């Protein structure tokens, strides 16, 4: 089984975004721009879920050991939200 690092995934996502932006710029096709927006919405959805999951786990651990500052930090993390283009339209 081959394991990939976080850098590999970030490079892959960066290449995909670059290809979509370049194709949109040079061809002018709106469908490619719409596909890029859909890809961004999917990445933002995954990032939101991961951030909220991490914040919830930190909140659970912080309250379990009665660390007030970490509890406040975790509550802040669970309240963060990446704005997606679909949400702002």
C-alpha cells in the first residue's frame, strides 16, 4: 500500500486549479469556470468538515481536562467557516 503525504495532495489540488484557471483564461469557456467553482466548493466543504471535526475533538479534550483557554480556542475553531462562492450568491 502506497501512502501519500499532505504535500502530494496539495500539489495535486494546486495543479488542478491551475489547469482550470489557465483553460478558462485562454479559451474563455464558461463551463470550465463553472467546473472550477464546483471543485472549489467541494474542497471548501471537505476543509470545513475537517476543521470542525478537529475543533470538536480539541473542545472535547479541553473540557475533559478543564483547560479553559484551550476550550475557548476550540470553540473558536468550530465556529470558523470558509466562505464558498455558492454560499455568497
